[in-house]
């Protein structure tokens, strides 16, 4: 109907932030088709020309400190540091203020990015103004684009036109054709590195930039000189693989201009700190700029960052360690391990277990056990953990993204950064060991302004561990999901208690609905079979002593019953 078409045109107008770009031609084509003119499909005048000249005289939306303050108040941003540049109010500001690369602009439009998120509004102009930044924003808020857009813009070799090039070259020294590796993005996990690389590839399409992810294949080619170490402009990598390549002198980091640490709180903790320091030592360019991004940045991480940066600007969107406000958070007391399985089955019966669902556990052994239990319940489920090969992990993630899998069980290997579209529920089967881990786990849902739900199971053994989770829930405004007795002010964990939880995860009973008596009989039968095999293979085997040993084990196993 005419009304529906009019609504569609209005929606398109709102989504197209460069509305002047051939919108009239599209409208003309639609009108002609209404009049029955089918020849319009072949009319060259309706084609969208990729070489449409960009109007650099578009006025920016944010032009003064008053505008900036109003914008920052609208999304609760706290920016601190010296000489803070103005944020951008829309992607149009990138045209007038930074003369955005034409191909980057086209790729943004093609990817459906219409308006910058708060972290993008702040971070993009800061990086383009050659500032070091410490950026913290909620999960799913667009942090990846917040560093990819300025990185690509800074390193792009071709400007938009000859005239623009001549004009800009009066201010900027032209870039050399053989410029070597200049952009480096470090991620703590392969899964996140792959995701960043996919987005980077999309945004650098048709540009002069060569980009790569430092996977096993590329690493081997670099080591064997099949690929020149000067081939790539931007590389995405995990720390260890990069360090190995650099030690073999197969890659040179001395020309790096922009170094980005994604999930910085992970890369700057004890587990990764030595590797991160090793990478920093290799980046010797005096013009080097550093950026760190994460959903949670602790004071200790900030302290380290300040020691390696030059007058960094601090960007905090919302509360520093609060969860995404689009996530409905809930704590469920289960009594014991068996109660957790009953809780999942109750969620299924009540219709609250709405796929796609991610379930987090504290160890590989427990993840495997829960996998077998839910498989027995005939759920469409798989498990991913560090013992799986990279190929297996990639296949499982792909199946989950495509909807072939409904439930994904995992350890913290997938807790950071990986963007799954439309996750409805995240279940913390085991309470995470810190507030940071909790924020990143539940951050797999509620992304890109979608609503999500996070449920955390806890038992009497988790009374200490849930304190940080309760505080995060309160900061995020999810007090409805708190039991009444936890709604009162809880004392914070002491430093000693935090260390205890991190160093020694809670010992939990086996995940199983099989009664303890049955498990005991299975174990006894297994031991008797092993004893029988030993008697056959060893003529000197003392059957009487072995029989006594089995009997003793049977007595000891009487305590195995969980019921």
C-alpha cells in the first residue's frame, strides 16, 4: 500500500545518515516502477555511483564545549585528562572534522552502521587526535568499532580525491608506499581475535590496507619467508604467537604507530602481564600511541596503563564496573549441586530457558559433565573449552551462530568479547571468581541494545563469592533479581578473601543426577573388572589381597551418595 511505502521511505531516511547520497534517484525509480515502467531497471541514472564526491563542508553536530557537555550527560560519560577533544555527534562529523576515507565511509554504510555509540563518539576523535586512551564501556556497546575506525582512518594510504590529497599534503607528510606494519591489535583469546579480524576485513574492503590475523598458517609463512614481514599494515594477534614470531625476527614491531589492547584488564593481569610487557618492549617507535579497551578496568590496570602511556585520556561510559543495563540479572539459590540441575529443568518447564543459551562453568571437567547431562535430556547442546582443537572450537561457534546449536556450554574461554547475535539467556552454573569475570560472562547477552537475561546459580558454599556479584547487580539497577536478604548492605570482600577465591576455586561435588548408590555400584564393578584382568595377566597376583582392597574401597565409597 501507499502508506506502507511511505513509512518504508521515512525509515530509510532515518537510517541513512548520508541522506543526500542518491536518495532522490531511489525514490524516482520507485515512482517510475509504480507507473509500470519496467525499463527503469536498466536505466543507468538509477545506479548508485561508488565515486560520489563527499561533501566535506557538512557542518559538524558538536561544535563547542556546551554541545559536548549535553551529549556526554545524555549517555553518562566521564572523560578526564588534559586538553580533551570534542566528541562526535554523528558519523557525519567524521566527514567535516577528519575527512574520513571514502572507502571506509562506504564500508560503514554497507555494514549498516548508522549512528555512533557513546564509546565511539568519545574514542574515535581522541585516537584521531593522537592521544593515548584508557576506555571502559559496557559489554556490547561497540568498543571494537571504537578503535577500528580511527585505526583504519589513520593508516589509510589513499585520500578521497586528488584535490583533497593536495590540500591535506600541505599539513601532513605523504605516506610511503612501503610503510611496513603500523597497526597492532592484541586480544587475549583466539575467538576474540578472529572476531576483530572479521570486522577489520569488512571495514578495510577496497582500501589500500593489507590486514591479517596472526594464525598458525600466517605465522608459518612468515617464519619460512613465504610472506614478507612488510606485507601487512595491520595485524590482529594473541600475545604468545606474536612474541614467538618476533623472537624469530619474522616480524618487526619497531614501526608500530598505534597499539591497541582489547580486553585490557585480562592482558594486564598476572597471567598475561609478562607477555604484554614483552610486546611493549618491541614497539620502539617514538610516535607510538597506545589504547586500552575493556568493559571492566580495575585501579591496578589503570595504574599500569598510566605508567606506559603519555598523558592518557580516561573514558568511562556509565559506571566503571557495572553490567550492561539491558541485562535482567537474577540470583537463584539451589541448595546443592543436584539443585542446579533441577533449576535448569525448572527453567525449561516454565519456558524461561529460551535458546540461544550460554552456560558457564568453572572447569573443563564440570563443563563436560553438564554437557552429558543435558545431552541425556535431549537438548540441542555442545561444549567448548581449552581442550578442544582450534578447528573444533571454530566449528562449534559457527554452528551456534547459525542456529544449528541451541545451547552452548563453556568455561571462561568465551567470556570475553565474542559477539553472538541475539543470545537470550546466560546462565552462570558456577559463580564466577570475580566481579570482572561476572560482567564479561553475562555480557554475551544484551548486546547492541537488545534485551537479555542472566541467571546465576549459587549454593551455601558461594556465600563469599556472590558478594561482588550482588554489588554489580545493585550498580546496574537489577535489585529485583536479588533475594531479600541480599538486598541489605553487604560487607565488601577483603583482599585476603579475594585472593582465596581466585587461588582456590570452590571444590564442588560431581554433576550428576545418577543416585550415589548406583555410582558406587558402577565404581565397584569397574574395580572388580580391573582386578580380574590383573589376575589373568599376572600369575603371581595375590587375589586375596586384591579382593580385600576392593572390599575396602566399597566401604569407602559408602559416602559417595549425594542424596
